[in-house]
C-alpha cells in the first residue's frame, strides 16, 4: 500500500470515527516505535541513531506532499 493510499484510508477512518481523535497521540507514539524497529531492520541502522520520539506532528505527516527525507528531523 502506498503512503498516499495509507493517508487516504487513515483520513477516512478518522472522519468515520471522530471519537478516536483523543487517542491519536498515543497511536502515533506506538506506530513510531514499530516504525523505528522496521527502519532499523530494513536499513541496517542502529535504532539509537533515529529520533526516540516521532519528530513530526500528525497533521504534518498527513499532508499530501510530506515525506520524511524531505524534512529536517527536529530531534537531530
């Protein structure tokens, strides 16, 4: 599934389930933890070289033109 498709699905899911909004910060923290593990395995980078917490706000990650490699990590 592409990043674009995942964003669209998540956006739709949030619209259909507005009660999930208060849980969004925790969901991002959890997803980021799993993403760090996956990125470490896929790239061979040590986990400790990646930011410990997600450096991007949810709203920014949902922007159509956002891709992390185009942005500067706030944690670096």
